[in-house]
């Protein structure tokens, strides 16, 4: 386990505080869409975490088209690998020739899952534009190669690239967030680079192996 993480660093975010974060995020997105006269063709929530902010933004933006994807980091054969559980290639979803997607994440740390999702979206829709939104985004990982524009509701220091004094100077809370629907146990497994005991984990591993072969 990486010693930079301690269990006492985790802090539960209340629903009311989370709503304030999403309100800031929505305000930035809405302003951008108005200023650039941009129309979103579909919201793409990155499950599981991005499901909550993705649905809330869909209601706020009055959008019906929701096109979910799902990726998960798993410890497999003693290596950390990303499992595409639901990818754009698996979904037959009619779109314009040059669609604009709002790709939504909840907690953006390194941005590697965003990158995988964005690449997969471009494989399925080569002419698409991607606008990215994250409820919380790590201060040290804001540079995104595949996004037309990106927005956050709150900055974090979850990667621990900033020292505590640097984080404080930038008015960034040094906490590791636990969201109202999450469990500390599952998040603690993640920072220890261990795979949580999900109900269907054996099937996911078997599917992963069969695809490799």
C-alpha cells in the first residue's frame, strides 16, 4: 500500500455539500454551452461513480439521451488492469455524424479512465467532440488531451502531488472524499491496490481472460 494514504484522511461528503459542488459544475457547463452555442447530443456517464452526477446533469440540462460506459480498475494476475465492462463499441446507439458528448466522471484523480473512455468514444464516433465534466478533479491532473473543454465542481489533492502546505495555499481540501452512496471499505481496498469482493468478480475475471485468449 502507498503510505501517502491513511484511513483517517477519508471524509464523508454530505448530500447538501455534494449538491453545492454539482451546482458549481453545472454553472460552468451551462455558461460554456451558451457562450459557444454548443448542443450536447448525449451525456456519457462513466459508471459507477459518474452515474450520479451524469443523471443530475441530464436533468439540469434537460437532456434525454444518456449513453453510459463503465470501466473498472482491477488487480488481475498481480497487475492493475482496466476492465471495460460497458464500452461504446458494445452499444448500438444512433448518433449524428459529428456528435458532441458530455463525458461525466465523479472523482477524477489521474484521468487515466477518462483517457480510455475518450479513446473508445472516438473509435466508435471518429468525428465526435468530447466535453468533460467531473464533480471533483485532482489539481495536478487537469491537462486532458482528448477534451474540447473540461470543467470541475471542486479541485482535490487526491493524487498527493501537492504538499499539505501547497494544498492549503490553493484552498484545496486535502481530504479523500467518500460520497453519500459509497463505502469506506471499498475505497480503502482501492487505495491499497486490492480488488474488492464484488458479487460477480469471478465472472468478470473469467470474461477478461477469455477476451485475452
